[in-house]
C-alpha cells in the first residue's frame, strides 16, 4: 500500500515484488505509479527518500515554480506540473543523499544530556604527601553533590532543581547521551579513589571544569594539581578495540532474554524522552508537541522514524527489532495517526 504525500488521498495497492522485500512500513520513496491490466504497478525504478529529502522537496518545487515559501507541507500540484518538475525529484534525492553520506563519514554529532559536546575527560588528582585514602573519602562523603557507592567510588549527581540546558544551534540529528541512577537522578560524572590518585571521569569540557573546581574547593591541599586526559568518542572506540581490551564472547544470552532486557531498556529510555525536549520537535517535549494539530503530525513522523531506524539497525531480527513502540502512540493520544 502506497500513499501519495504530494496530493494526499487514500493509499493504493501497488503490485510489485522486489521493492517490498527491502522497504519497511512508512518508508518514503519517489516513484511513478501507472495502471496496467487493471492493476497499479511501479513504472521503472524508485528512489529511497529520507525525511530530510522530503522536507527539502517542497522548497525546491516552490523555487522552481517561483512561488514564495512558507508552508512546511508538500504543495498541491497537478499531474501536468509533476511531469514538468520530474527532474527535481532526482536532484533533491541526489543532493540530500550526498549530504547524508558526508555527514555519516564524519559521524553523528554527539552531546551529553546538557547539550554539551561529548568529549571524555579524566581528571586525576594525586594525593598530597602524607594524606591517606580515608581522609579523602571522609571529605568526599561530606560533599552534597556526591553519592557514595562504597569507600572508593562516588557518583557526582545533578542538583534536583537544575534543568538541562540545550545549546542553540545543535544538530537535530545529533545523539544525546544521559546517564541516570535507579531513582532517576542524573549522573554528571564518577569519582574513583585508587592508590594515590583520585580520578574524576566526565563526558564534557564544561563538566570537567565544574568538577575540578568542586573538588579543589572541597579537598584543598589534600590533593596536588590535577592532570587531565582528554579523549574523543572516536578515540574511545579505537581504544576499546585495542588488543587486551576485548570483551570475552563466552557469555551467550538467549534470544528471548535479550529481547526482554532490550525491551526494558528501550521503554525506560523512551518514557524519559516523552518529557524531554526533542530537537526534531522544535525543542518541545513530545507531550507538549501533541497539544496542537501541527505538533501531533510532527510527533507521528518522529515516531515513525524511530521505529524504522530501530528495525533497520537490527536488520531483520534481534531483540531491538522485536520491540513494539505502540504504547508511545497510545500514551501520546495519536494512535489514529499510526497508519
């Protein structure tokens, strides 16, 4: 079943065998449908359109027709006009595909939960001469922002009333990484006390500076000047793949247990996302966006992209591919748009 995004209307049944083995529900394509022997078939090939290409197309069509921009939806055009503008479909697909390929080569933009560039920092504080681990641990236990796991490990937590600040101009296709405790408290970093060193590990330059200042004020002359090691996500992945750091493949997880674990992880993550600003929704939370008709349409597109991306990430199987996002549609009250 295919729906015309340009002119609307009800979906039509297309008789075609090859493409349907590679397409997923809600995929967007540019193709010509023609009647043949009482059926509708694809005439020739098709172009796989990304969401970005679909957003580019109406702007390009308006420019060619010398109409002013302003609408986010596809313009209503007749068949004759479509024939005349057919090259724009190919050009739009080509330009967006090249841009996406370049972006993939660079890798997606990565940010932490506060919208800061994701760069791993390890700040090592040598203990001053004569200072014991017990003395340092006693001081750390008294710092309100730190939660002790034991006498050698602490989580640095975000203050409850402090809201994350997403920086303007962040790529809406970027990935945001946020770590939480079981009770929902946001983790800004961790502290590890080993031997004659106290190590602070965080995932941004800003957090490294704040954490360093917090510890220097709290510990004073109990520690010496710190040394900082910086590692980008790409460097971290390379380091993870070096000999001697590989994870043993000995532990095998049954498929049903894998699906259960992944399902719990995804549901916990997306329940949090429902109340967080989403760049693709204009930095509104999904719950806020569904309060308007235009917002509900954006949320439906966003959810469809999540589902398609999840399926494609796992190929044709796996615990992630089996996850059902239906509860999100129901909870946001837009299940009728899931068509």
